[in-house]
């Protein structure tokens, strides 16, 4: 028997269902992509190939994207800031509908997203790629406000310019501290490449007697013997890596005094680059898509959220196995998701899901190392099956070739994403 409550609930439910009714029934499939970085912009571009059958809307908070990838080369003076900036005009030209706004909520039941500007965008499939957020309070004394003095420079944009300005002001005998994050974090080799590029910038300006101290919470880091070998060859006596056994634990940072205190000592520094522990971008967490790790678990074969079968999550916000958090990986995941959505709903071909990732780290001009491999879904997780890692004794020619590859990769990757 219907009581008033059931009836009202039913009416609301029916209205909600009508709102959420797949646009397929009306002839056009609606995909909304949130986040126009490496993952989201790629997804939008590869989805709009079926423009005749699908509406593809990309919602991005900023009109210009500054790639975090290769930003270390900007610090090193090897590329201009303008070389990191990309706009969305070409995506619009391909047929992607662009909304420059911040998504403030995902109404999962109604299958729509709400923006700060007041739009409500209905979707049949949602792809989110909001990148990372920081656990600001994990480093005592650090905060979002403190990042104006002690930049993280881990999401591109003004932070990277601030860090570069501070680096360029370091004089003889100056001290730089890099606080390296715990895993999992965006681009595992990047803090150590950053140290090398900072040392290169100092050397180029003829700065003498400067120190770069990396305070790590990890006992070891990716490609460690190769980085340490490169640091000693190119920048003898400049870069010093301290693991927790050495520094005894990071006690606090003081942005007003520009000091970093460990169990061992208090370091007064000219530059403090704090890279805090990370988690999925707020959008994914607020929508209830994250687990206790702070990242959003996905099924490896589809990148579908384990919390919601209508939402794909790509890029750094996702967690699902051994695939690292990189621009290369985000781009790869997005293309797989576009292929799967087109195959399921738009009549495209479904090919086996495979991922590739390689990361190049530049130690000095003409000397780059690389690691990565191929990955595939196995039992719901993404698993590495064809690894590649640079070797310590490889030739100068190979290192120089890898440095050229890094430049070529960036050009190809950014064209693939934004071109
Ligand atoms: C120093 C450094 C060096 C790196 N080097 C490399 C490298 O050599 N190779 C490599 O492959 N990777 C590298 N990376 C990693 C790479 O930058 C990231 O893995 C990649 O950017 C992740 O892509 P994403 O799409 O998940 O997130 P992002 O590229 O960060 O994009 C997220 C986007 O979402 C938008 N957004 C977030 N929330 C909302 C919202 N609510 N509404 C609207 N828009 C929103 C943001 O504005 C942003 O544009 C490096 C990173 C760093 C920091």
C-alpha cells in the first residue's frame, strides 16, 4: 500500500530518474570531463572523435594549464616558463564544449555536476581527473599560507615561478632545503631531478659554496644510485640527501624564520621547497570516491570508480596498482577510458587495455636517465610487466639520446593532449 512517504519518495525518485535519464534515449550521449590537465584534456580530446553521437563537455578551473611535468627544466634554466603553458583553443576546435569553472559537487544519484558559477551539467558518463591535493598539516609548521614563503611548486602555475625567483636569488654559500614526500606521490623521481636542476642553475650563475639538502621521509628513492652518481659527477659537494636515520625526523618548518628543524639540527635556509604528502584532488574525495588512502580506487581494466559505476577516474587522483602518478600515465589512462566509452556506447572498437609509462629525469644538459615500462590489468590491479631502468654504467651517447628523447616526449605528449 502507498503511504504519503512512499509516494513522495517515489515522485522525487521518478523526477530524479527523469533528470538522470541517459541522454542516449534522446539521441545524444553526454560525457562530462572534469579537470583539463594531462588526464582530463586527453580524455575530452579522444572522446570528441564521435562528436556526431556524443556531447563532450570539459570543465576546467583555469584557462591556462601549466604543466608540472618538465617544470624542473624551467628551474634549471633549460626552458622558458612560456614553454610550460597551454590553452584549450584547439580542443574547442575539435568540438569539445569548454566550461571554465570549478566543479563544486557531484550529484551522483542525479548524475550531474554542479559548478561554482551555478551550472548543473547532466552526464551519462563522468570522467574526473582532478589531480592532487596536499595534506597541508602533515609537515608541522607548514600550511597553504606558508607555501607563499616555502613553495611546494608541485602543481605548476605561480608556485613554480615563485620557486624559480627564490632560486635565482641564492648567492654564494646559500642553502636550499627540499622536503621530499612519502609515497605515493606525483612523479617519484621529480624531487631528485629538481635537486639536480637547481644545482645546474646555481652552477650556470657561478654561485659558489651553496648546499642543497634533501630531507627525505623515505629510506631510499627511485633510481637512487643513478641520481647520486650524477649529482657527484656534475655538482660535487652540492647535493646532500638525508634519510630518516640521518636526520632523525622532521620536527617542523618555520616560514617566518625560514628554518627547518630535524632531530639532528636546525637549518637556516634561503629556499625551502616543501613537497607535502598527497591525496586525490578534493573533488574526488568530497564525492565519496576516495578510500582511506585519500586516493580514489578504480578497476584497472576500466578505470571505473569502485564506488560508482558511472564515473571513470584517471590520472593522479586514481589508485589501482603499480601504475605511477605521471603525466604519461594520466594520458594513457585517459585514452583507454575514451576507447572503452566509445566502444560501449558509441559503436567504437574495443581493444585490449594496455598502459605504457616512461619518465625521463634530466641530471644535466645532455645527461638524462629513464625508467618505466608496460603495464596491464591483472585481477583488477594494474601490473608492470615489461620494466625498463637506466643503468649506472651506460654510455654518454645513450644518456645524450635519452635527453633528446625527453624533449621529444614532451613535445609529442603536449601535442597529443592539447593539440
Ligand atoms: C616537478 C614535477 C615533474 C614531473 N615530471 C613528469 C615527467 O617527466 N613525466 C610525467 O609523465 N609526469 C611528470 N610529472 C607528473 C605529472 O605532472 C602529473 O602526474 C600529471 O599532471 C597528472 O595529471 P592529472 O590530469 O591527474 O592532474 P593535473 O595535470 O594536475 O590536472 C588536474 C586539473 O584539474 C583541474 N581541477 C581540479 N579540480 C577541479 C575542479 N573541482 N573543477 C574544475 N577543474 C578542476 C585543475 O585545475 C587541473 O588543471 C611531474 C610532476 C612534477 C610536480
